[in-house]
C-alpha cells in the first residue's frame, strides 16, 4: 500500500471532524470504517494485510470502540501513543534479540530494484533512529492529549505527526546517503 493509502484514513478523520462541526465521535466512526475497508480490500485483493496496518487496525477497533462506547476521545487519542510505543518496542526488541534489522526488510520491500550495499551498523543506527522517532511521536502525542483541546490534538495528529515523520525520514535519508555516496566513489576508483 502506498503512502497515500496510509494517509487517506487520517484525511477522512480530519475531513469528517471539521465538516461535522468538530464531532469527534462521527470522525472516529469514519476512520474505523475507512481502515476496515482498507484491510478488507487488501485481504481480498492481495490475500494478505501488512502487519503494521493490521496492528493499527486492531488498535483502532479497540480504542475507537471504547471512544464511541464511552463517548470520550481520550481512548482514540491514547491509541496514537500506544501504537507508536509498540512500534518502538518491536524495533528495539528485534535489535536486542540480534535479529536482522526490520528497517532493512521494510526498505527492501519498498525498493523493488534493490538497495545499495549499506553496512549492518548503519541499519542498526537507522533502526534506533526510527525507534526513537516512534517513541518521540508517542510522547509528543501524549502531551497534546493531556494538555490541549481535542481540536488542537486533531490538528497535531494530522500535521504534527506527519511533520515529525518527514523530519525523521529526512534524517534517515541524509544518514543513509553518506553510505551511497561512499559506495559510488569506491566504484569510480
């Protein structure tokens, strides 16, 4: 699923929230329906659903249902922190178990033409960078959940989280680029 596929449910949530006069419950129901349709579409079309999307969907159903049942946005707001902390824990746990870096597997899957030869230490560093990114996003989300209005949180969820992800992706690209440049220089010699 492309990046737009990951962004679409957030855009639906954002749109419904503001088009309904900031009705968090309708926006919650809308995002639950959108992600459920994504999961069903991928399952029917490809026969499988990516683990990240599936985990996010399960959490969304649990926390979204609690939000709707108790009519309290805090449940859905906390989901963002919990999911990001789970992703950070998986990345760190994978490293502690001395398994191949998950980030390398994700990048290989995203790059059909193959990746340049990058040392394992660089993949470990990138894994720790993304673990830190997920942890930081979870912490900043927690701040917005506890200390700001729901409207401010919704804006952070769309724009703030997206901006943080772009910043970490940019740092990732800068870091990995030095290995690509070194390899190109070695091939020229």
